[in-house]
């Protein structure tokens, strides 16, 4: 979340940034934050004065009793009781003000980086790079992946629907091996790039959801286990970043780089249509995530390196791709700057998003109370994460773009992980 001090010192920038996101009452919202914080400080100041007076009285009472001045001591005890009542009331008011302030800040998104384009929908995203030389000409007999998976019997949506529900497919035979091979390949590439692999839990508590910004913003998009108040994770970013909640890091230990594979769960799989058909959007899917915790002055250099890492993987899979800088209206709630990767589906004749790489600056760190200590000073860290990569649409593009009359060839880099060169009828 935003820091009150940031709003105070950079009010105009914060207002323009929120307006860039489409928040029309940004000025009023930010003033509400400052007014409530001012109220909180005023209560705190009054409370401190009462506590100081109470401490002074306590000492005086002891002295008066020793001196035999019982009446004066009793009078001070009465005043002390009154101060305790006032202190209790002020504590309640302070907690109410703090909760109100926190509630406001939780619902204010991050301020976009200055390079974020103006815009309201994905049509306003800025295309940074296009590599489309690998788009194949499939001719008139091309098939979308939801037909190919039936022909080759590698993914079963009907069985998944029977066992669980729509959006939970079974991967079978070579389809299952393709999933496993991609996960191992992505993890190996992360390891080569210096990321330390972890295998995190796939359920989180409420504090973790709040820490990385999924709660309260995306509460309706997450699967909730009511009996235990736990949530199934939407991405490995959440448990991995929360490893450092309430932690003060030595500046010399940075950057911290983690990778992790998990299944991911999202309730919002969308309505019926070609854009959500087959593997295009699922309730459960597999993804390898990369996460970094860094010093503020290095975070945008690190973001560029993470983008280059994802690009190298997509390129190695021999897929046509493009990179987009998301506009303010399409930017995630917690992100200051996000780059999306899309691969081209030759059979569907459209671009499919397969990765987002984001810099959150101090937004998550402030929620997490994740700080850096260096030269005796403490400051909030910067956090970043990226999909490297999400599997379903990668699989869709591999199947569609490499289809032939009686087989689907696999990218060369995957063959050692798969144990086969092609999926055959």
C-alpha cells in the first residue's frame, strides 16, 4: 500500500497517478487519507500527554505516601483513575482511526510509473517488441488446440468436468509429460539465471493475501476454505514473497532471487467463447514464478533483466511473441509497471498472454513490513515478480503452431525433457 509520507510529500504526483488509472475522485480520496492520519496523530499526541502525566502521578503518589501525605496522595490517585478512563477512550479512538486509515490505504492502488501509457483497456497497451517471423502458415486444415487434444487424446476436459468441474482438465500420456517437461525446463532456466528454487505451500492465510495485495482487492477471485479461513493461491508470488513478511533484511543480502513451481487457482475463468475455450483460461493451471526482493535504486534495472529472462525462454520455444507495456487502466492493482508477453496462436489467429513481469516498488513491502537495514538506516524494499512461464497457453501455442498432418512436433529444447520428438496419432 502507499505510505502516508509518500502522499504528503508527493500529493500532486499521487493524484495524477491515480487519475491516470481512471480514479476520478483521487484528490478527495487522498485528502481523506491525510485528514484521517492527522486525526490519528492528534489522538496519539493527546494520549502521549496523558500517559506522561500518568507516569508522573505514579511517581508522585509513591513519594507522598512515603512522606505521610495521604490526602494528597489519594487526590492524585483519583486523578490517575480519571486519566486511565480518558486513556482507554483515546486508545479506542486511535484504533478506530488506524483501522479507518488502513482500510482506505488497502483500497488505493499503486501509483503508475511515469513510463506507463495512458489508457483504459488492453487495446491501449503499448507494443514494445514484436517477433513474428516464426508464425507458420498452417493452410486450410489447421485445427485449434481443443480439437487437437481430442485427436491425440492428451488432455480431457470432459473427464475434468466430471471429477471436479469446468476449467479443471486432466492431462494424459504425452500431454502429462509435456506439462512435466515444461515445468522442469522453466525451473532449470531459472536456476541457470541464479534463482533459488523453493516449493511453497499452495494455500495461504489471510495475512499473506493482504501482504501481497490479493486481499481485499481480489477476494472474489480466490478459492476460500471457510473452515480454516485459508485461500488457494492464485500464483506462487504470494507465498514466496510472504516468506519475507515482517522481516528486516541486511542490505548486503540483496538481491534475493527465488523461483517456484505451483499449481495456481483462480475462480474467474470467464464466460463461454473462443477467448476462454480450451486451455485459454482455466480455474487450475501450472506456472513457474520468479520473484526478487531488491534495493529501491536497482529495481528497474532488475525489471529489465527479468523481462530479458522471460523473452529468452519464449524465444527458445520457437514461438512468435510480442512484449507489451500495460497502460494505466490495464495495470494490476499493486503494480507500478508491468510488461506482458503474448505468443501468437496460428490456429486461433490471435495473441495469447503467457506472462506478466511487474515491479511493485514499495507497495507490497509496505504491506509486508519488509525492510532493508543498511548503514544503520531502514527503508522499504522493492519487490518484483514474473511468470516464467504459465503453461496452458504456451501448450496451446506449441500444439497449434507445430501441427502437421499426423503429428505435432515438439520444440527442440524440450525434447530432452520429454523423451519424444513429436506427439503422434
